[in-house]
């Protein structure tokens, strides 16, 4: 792999955090916003790895909460770049949780998210990122699905703009 092309595994990063009562809502579950922040931080680290420098969140394309996260759970987020264009990247994040008291338990898949990042230079302008070269069938699937999400995102934006500026 050259500097101008990288595999998705190059960007893969994981973060883990013990969830405290200060992040709980009135039901005793962790606020979704706290989970989103951790996912965004993990996605940002993956985007920066792939792009070789600063990248900023441009969009949260999708976030699906599947299970609640409780006070005392260890939350682990894993992210990697699924798709890369000229300066933008889609980063997929998988969020899992396990009770800190259950060392033998299987982590639960509690949420998934897809973030769009743009690599920036020192002046805050977009800059080129390396090509992404999927190597495994799973990475090819992720690339294809990211292209579908991108197509829907762009089509939705175009529809909204045409409705605001009727011709």
C-alpha cells in the first residue's frame, strides 16, 4: 500500500469508557448524546488516521440505538473509514457495552453510527485524502453501502434545495 492509498484496517481504532452516573438520564440509562459524543470522538480518530491530519465532522448520517446502556457498563466503540472521496470520508462506528462486573460476558451491540468527515488543512479548507482500497469482502460491502448512503444524502439535499428555489 502506498501513501496515496490505504486499506480500511489502517484507520481502525477503538476507544473504551466506563459509564458513570453523571451521564445517566432519569431512567438510569446513559444519555444517547453521551454515546454519540464517544462515537464521534472514535470516528474522528479513524478519519484523522486515514487522512493523515485534522478532519472535522460534517454530518451524522445515521445513528441507530439498539439497546440501552447502563451506569457501570464498559462501552467500547470501534470505528473505521468505510468510504473516501476527494476530501470526505464516511466512518462507521460500532458501539458495544458490557457490565463491568461480567468479565466472561459477551458484549452487547448497543448502537451503530455513520459519520461523514472532511479533512482540513491549517487554514480550515478541505484537503485531499488518500484513496481507500477495500481488501476483504466485508470492506467491499461497507464501501458499497456507504456509496448508497452518500447517494441518498446527496439526492435528499438536492430535493430540499430544489423545493426552496422553485424554477
